[in-house]
C-alpha cells in the first residue's frame, strides 16, 4: 500500500508551495493526478484528503496557516473571481430546473434531486461567481447508506416493502448558498393592550328560566408604545439552488459555518457541484425579506402588555457583506411502484430527511383500531 502520509508538496512543481489562486489557475483544465501512480484522485470524506482509488495513495489538501474566509460588500460583486477553477461539464434538469456541474469523468442520466430522466447536457457556467469558501463533504457513502436504511426502518404507516429496498442512488453534492452579514437598527411603534376585567350583568337561561347573573367580562386598555433595538446578523444562509426542495432543506437543519474553509477545487474532485440559479441580487432580496420578517417578530416581542395592534417597524440595514459558499448534501433518489422519491442527507451531521409513500392499508387499520377502542370505551361508560 502506498504511503498515506505524504504531503501535497511532493507533487508536481506547479502545485508545490502554490497559493490557492495559483492552484485554481493551474488546474483550470486538468484533474488532480496522483503523484504516486498518475491516476485521477478524488476527495474522500472519510479520509478528509484526496484519495487515489487505483493505488490507495492519500494526499492531504494544503491548509493555510491563517485561513481567511472572505466577505465582500455588495458593491464588489463585479470584481469577484469567476468559475470553479477546474474543467467541468453541466447538465440541466428540464423538470425542476437544477443545473449540476459534473466532474470531467462523470455522467448523469437522472436529476440528482427529483429523479427525472429529462436532463440535458450543456456548458458549465464559467462566468458564475466563484465560491469564497466551502464546508468539505465530511460524511462518506457507507455512512449515508446506513443512515438511509435506518431512516427507512423507522418510518410509520409506510409499505413494509420499503424495508427490503435494495437500490438507491446516492450522490454527494456541493449546494450553492449565499451568506449575508448585516447590522440592523429597528424603530417600532404600536398600541399595547392591557387586560382588565369588569363585573357586568348577563342574562342566562337555567332550567328553562331566564335569570340575570353578574359575570366577569374582559376589556382592553390601549396605550401607545414605542421602542428601538439593534441586531447583528452573521452568516444568514440563503439557498442558491432551484432544484433542491425548500421544504426538505428546512427540515435538514442548519449548517455549521464555523467549519468553512477557503475554497480550493480539490474538495470538488470526484463530486458534483450545483451552479447557483438564484443570483446574488435575488439572494439579497430574499435575505432582506427574511431580516425584515425576523425584525418584525422581535419588535412584536418587545411590545409590552397582554396584546397589541397597529405594529409598525422601520428598519435601517447597514454594513452588508456577502459570501458565496458551497455546503455538502447527499441526495438520494429511490423508486417505489414506478415513482421517484427524494431523500437528503446532511453532509455534516448525517441527518436524513425525505419523502416516502403511505400505506393506506396500515392507516385504515389504525383508524379502525382507534374507532373500535372508542366504541368499547363508550359501551363501558354506558
């Protein structure tokens, strides 16, 4: 077996002691050859390094002494680097619209997100903004498949045949995101309501006779209220994907952006990366809307009293910076009774979310069982 501790600087002269930008330029049209046997190397999540499947040689990706995660003002988008820094092809799904950049040795017959076979080859977008950083794929294929089978086994009211599922296509993908940092000052005004109670007469009917009883009735005292607050947003994540289900993405949960490392194309070797379909301007529009919705909830929480009305919020957003990042997700598509079902596995935590068919037989049996229990209880009570 080849030495698995040999560092990257034992490779060709063009990559030895090279800066990240030098590596990007050098590998603009080549893969990452193994410096032991010359075969093509790929990023291995289990080894956290480049790996040669031919001779099993392992080559670490260089780490910067002081890794700087760049963040840019919105005004600097035009001067940012373009492309992913290595030769890629692309396919576009005619069903969900996702555009996936493929490794030069890879092929795709189905969409990795929706399972559609309506995929068309096209040129990769070399003019797309280059990611500033990424979270390396850290969950390997074996763990993904184990987690997927465990997830299938825990599903309720699903066909038993799912547990015997033999095949599911798992693809590791780097998904595009925009992150935004901002400082927000919010001024708010509202009417704050305070509950109080008064005793009033009320006509009630008891045993067929009208009677007057004294009851407590709730009233609201309205008073004007004003306030302000300052909040900081750090790495607000906005998906740049059109193909990835927003519902499943929300269920998947957050990513730990403290694990971001400066972008290097080595991390993409052997894997797929989705090209963003939500551009920076649209991403910021969504980010701004999310900030304003969040500030409205926070300001609503600052209003004193028991209830409120006529809340008005004015936000001043400043010091806005952005990053284009890639975050790791495994996408699985399995077929059952002729229909494709998408599943996502978090590339950091390994969490599994997805869709599965219902077993209406199990549901009807469960409903019938509840009805039978209710009938027995009713008879016993009678």
